[in-house]
């Protein structure tokens, strides 16, 4: 059974208020949602940009002021930073980059037996404890993307766009690929996506490109991609709605949707 179907079954008839918190190296993105009769509604979205290590306590106070956190479940997701898919049986990562002053987590993947290792800073960990001292649910974006595609036997390339950052997930038989990149232009984006196809020995003329995040179908970037990839799919979320209106697409917030549905 695919994760798209599982997500709908797991959340049916469970009314709840939730806050998805996505952590990046110098930014935090918060998305407050209501879950009503199996349907998700985005209530509010806020971003906190240009954060320094010393700012995390202040940002925690701002979030508690900006959002009503009473009777709300908070879920944290890490998207950017050191991460590696290790060999089967590895208890700790080898050649893991930039581990000074970082805390290592490990999570299983659903499609393969290889473990995923990732790291957050001690300031990020302290932030999660300040915002939610009772219980901290922390997942990596690769983990939830792999959960989303676990029921698909065909090869997959999924790209999530977040302003100047690009997150690429792919799987081919018993191999999973994940990486994040900082990009400066559309040519960078095309290069990194084509490199992911090449790394998994996939053809952009045969394997569709799945897209989520901040990209519109009428943008120059989409036009560029359509010249190289025959089929492009925006992720389709049937039980997800945005109160701001039709100008805001649900695929913009796919990362937050995964954060609150994975493990529900």
C-alpha cells in the first residue's frame, strides 16, 4: 500500500491541531495546521530567516508568541545539514562531514535496509527542547520522502524546491539517493537534477520528475526543465487545503504535510 493511501487512512477522523517546524542551517519554517475529518488545513505559516546560533532561544520565544501552542502537537523536521545513507550493518557513519559540536541521529529507511544518519547542532537540539520540552519528534526529510514512496516499485526522482535550496530524493531498485544543494540559478538546478538521474542510471526521457515546493508551472525554471524531462508531476495531495486561496498551491507545503503525516 502506498504512503499516499496510508497517509489518508492514518489521519481519518482524528481531529487535531499541529505545528510543523522545519529546521535548516540558518532558518526555521513553521506551519500551523488543523486536521478536521481527515482533511488538513493550513492555518498559518511563518518563516524565521538568518538565524545565528545565539538566536535560537530568542526564536523559540518568538514562535511561542506568534502561535497558540496550547493543545497542539509539535513535530520537527531537519532538511539541511550533514546526512549520509550508510552501508547495511553500519552502527555509526564513516567519513561523516563536519561533526564538531553536532549530535548524530539515525533513522531507518523504508525502501532499503541501509540506515540514514544525520546531524543537528547542539543549538538546534536546545531549540527543540525549549519549544517542546515534553516530547520531541524529529525526522529527516529523506526519511519521510522514502516513506512517501515506499509503496512504489518503479524508479523515482523527487525534487523539492525551497528558494535557494534544492532537495533531491531518488530510488532505483535497492538503492536510495538523497542530497541537498544551495543553488544560484536555473542552470545549477538543472545540473544537479541531471546528476541525480545519472547517479541512479535513470533516463530523464523515461522516468518522470516529481516536484514539490516553491515552483510554478508558468515559471522560466519549469519551462527549462520541461525541455529535458518528458513527464513532470507536481505532487498531488487530495486531503490537503490552503486557506489563503487558489494562488497558494498545496505542493508548496509538501514538506510540512509529510512532517505531520509520516508516523501519524
